[in-house]
C-alpha cells in the first residue's frame, strides 16, 4: 500500500489524474531559485518558452542570456560564470545538452568543478511525435559517469520544482532530467524531497520484490504494485530520484528485505538507473534483477503511451518483469 | 596598467629570454610536451604577467584580479614559467611538469595550481569561458578585465565561432582575445590544413575591434592592449603574429616542433643559443 508518510497525491491512481509537463517544474523552480539567490542566472539555446525559461527571462532579464542555437557555447559560457560566483542553469533539450556538448561539460564544467546546473528537457521517448532525434535516452549514463557530476531525475512537475530549487543550493555540477509531456502528478507539496535520499512510496505487508524507478516510470511502478497486490504479490516501490549520489543505504536495505529487484526507467538499460543499482548490488549483495527500459534500440515518432507500450516500458512490462524476477529468486 | 617606459621594456625583454630558457629546461626534464608555441608566446606572456595584468601572485583568488584565460592549454609551459617567475609558486617546482602528483598538469587544470583560471587543452572552449567571466564581471559591476589567449589552429573549432558571435552581440568590451598567429598546427601549416584567413575580416564581421601586432614587439603589444582598454562598444581581438619556436634557430618556423620536446643535445644547443642571445655574448657561456 501507499506509504502514507510520503503524502502522495490521493488521486494518483485515477484515470483523470491531473497531468502537467515536468518542465513546468523547472520553470517554477528556477524562478524561486532566482528570487532566493541573486547569483542564479539562466542560459538558453533558442528554446526559452519550450524549456519554461521564459518566466525567469521576463522577471530577471539582466540575468538571462540567450545564446542562440549553440549548446557548446552555452555550456562553456556557463562554466566561466560558474567559476565567477554565479549559479548558472543551462536549458535545452537533453539530446543537445548534455548530448552535443558532452565534452564541454566534461572538461569545463565537471573537471573544472564549476557550479553549473544542466537542465536537460525532452528526456526519454515520451517526447513522442518529434521522433528519436529528439528523444534523449542516453543522458543518465553519459552524465553519471563523470566525476563531480550529480544526477537527479524528478518524477513529476512538483518534484521537478523541488529538485530545481535544491540544485541551486548544491555546490558543483548537477544534471537535472526533465520529461516533456503532461506527466501525472504523483507527489504533493508536502512530499519530502531530499537530494540523495530515495523514498519508499509503496510497501506491502510482506514484500517479495522491490521496484526501483525514476522519472515518469515512478507512477507506472505504483500502478504495477497495485495490480500485483491483487495477485497477492507484495511489493516495495522506491522513488529513486537521485541517481548520483545513490542512496546506497536504502537500496541495500530493500534488496536484503525482498531479495529481488526490478528497475524501471525511461532510458537505455545500459548505463542508467538499472546499471547504477546493479553495480551497487553486485558488490555488496548480488540480487536477481530485471531491467525495464529501452533495450538498446532507438525510439521513433508516435504518441507517448504508444511508444511506452511498443518499447517495453509500460505498467504491463513492469508486472511481467516482476513475475520473471520472482522465478529467478531462490 | 602603467605606461611602458624604456627601462621597463628592456627589463621585460630580458625576462622573456629567461622564460625561454625555463621552457627548454622544463620540457627537456618532462620528456614530452609542446615546444614551438610556448617559445613563440614568451614575449606576450611576459608582458601580460609583468606589466598588463592587475593581479597579486600572493593572493591568486583576489576577487578584483584581471583574468588570464589560456584556451590553448598545450602551451602551458610558457604560462607555468612566467607564473613561477612572478611568484605564484616556487621556480623549483617547474621540474615537476607532467610528473605524478604534480600541480603542473600536462594541460593546465583549475584547482591544481593557484592562479590557473580554467582547465584547458581540448581546443575551442576557452573564449566561451572567458565570456562567462566577462558577463559575471559586468553583472557584479566590476572593473577587472578578462584576457583570453587563443591559438590560430583552434579557430577550426565550431565552439570558438559560437563564442565570437556571442561576444560581438553582447558588446563585451571588458574582454580581450589574443591570438597566437604562428601559422602552424600539428598536421602542418594552418593555411594548408584549413585556411583561416582572413581572420581580420572574420572577426570584424562578427562586430569585434581587430588589432594586429608583431607578437615579439612587447612595446607594440602593450600599446594594443591599451587601445583595447579604450574601446567601449566592442570586444577586441589582438592578432599577434609570432614565430613558432622563437629564439631557437633550429625550431623557428618548423611545424614539427609543435608537439615535441627537445632531447638532451637539442636542449643544450637551444640553451646555449638563448644564453648567448644568438651568439652575441658568446664568451661567458662557452
């Protein structure tokens, strides 16, 4: 059942649950961060409205920099601002930033330990009709591999707002991953969000398996848990919003408690959340694990829900992964 | 910055020659690294650290300091030698270049060595970082100036032109770029590898103030920096024409010295030439 302490949206399972683009949370969050700290600046690469940077641009025009379609320049200018006492947020689509400008982020932001926050929008295949060119499905891997970089993947617009505000207060490089489309609201203003601290959103009385999810698949994991409850399969669902630094303590606890893991992410299974969990468990407590995510292929155009189904990241796929991992459990 | 008097000019020229000796010494000791670029930029780096920059080697993090951003990090030997001479760190540490646990990384790293403003080596991204510093200085209403040292070859990188475009648009008059125009890169002459001319026309069309100087004439170079300081509506680029390997006859103008250090014999010959000022003061060094 839902962990009452997390104060989740009571309507989260409803068909008519409120949906908001996760990027809205960035827009609201960066505005709050800008009001709180005069050193917060925002750079955008010709996607001001789409990345929801327009509110900040309107309110703080002198602290907003339009760089044009030039993501490499955006990252490197931010690196210079970040070592000069500013807290720059750079906003674009994740395929371009942190995609096209990966080396600039590595050398001038990460290795420099510059205080830059990278806001990657339109992440995952639920970008939909734009097609695979605009669907970032490698970004968690390419960011978490960098020394000094922290990686946060919010599950809805509310958590995205909290993550954005929090990132401004964390010293050093942070990657924030935002999905595009209207995403069901899972959390509430009262839900606790602490960077680096995973939360148990669902815990059955006798859990046999843990589903660890991030981003848009957190709600899918909860829906799967609800379905599995009817099959009398006890489940723990973890919202693992911070991929790096990982909440190792909590992950090791739930792995020990349930002895079986399913990870769920809107990302390639190579290098993402699932890999992060597997690396930890392989070292401390090898545990059977199934990986829900994109299986080494590119996406395509389509409606978000159609794509999630075709590419194996639907609620049904999480349920299936649970059945498989339970068979593997000794 | 004070006007440059003749006595100071002669002093700077002497320092630049010592800097070249230091470069040869440290490259030989390291056994790898770049020779031509550092030698070619010895005059300008000497002028920067000993005359142009408003800085304090004893307080490398002083917030009002001018920033010197080295974009083409591979010529860092010249920066290391000049910084050691200026008092940022002990001269004896120059011998640790490129060795384990050194603060003098093969390509400079911010955080390793006080006074290094950015990490560089991968080309084409230094100007953008200098722009970030120039924007921050403007936001904070500071009067410090930002200098960015660029190579000519790195103008083949797209990131650099994105930066040129941005600085022109934003009229970053507190930013001065200095191009080491020595016409060589690893694979040969720049104009054969990928023609860069006309650099002047390109920068002018991107709304920059463009000055050209002989990069070995310290007086003219300092004059250009003064002119940049008096230009209010545009960023300035100083195209400094330099001779790669300057001061060592067998290295001068030979692109093959771009990316390698001298061996023992070559180092000896180079040092002898530098110490005798091209055989003009032979006697005391024989």
